[in-house]
C-alpha cells in the first residue's frame, strides 16, 4: 500500500497509520511524501472557510 496514494485520496493520516500497523503517527509521517496538489487543495479549502467566516461576521 502506498502512503502517498492513500493520503492524496483524503484518507486521514491517522487511518493510514493504523492500516500500516504503525503505533505512532510520526512513523507514518517519515514515509509519507507531501504532495503539492494536496497542500494547494487544503489551503484553498481553508481560504474558503476563512472568507465565509469573515463574511458572516460582517453582518453582525
């Protein structure tokens, strides 16, 4: 099983860690390669959340 494939398909690292039989997430992180697309997608989602929260406070 590829850690990169599972993580890039939105499987949480905690789940991947258990599937790989690791007792610590840090062990899984050693083997995981961070994908630029995943980072970009996550940052885009965070930006949307922040923008939505700011918009909702402007009306209060």
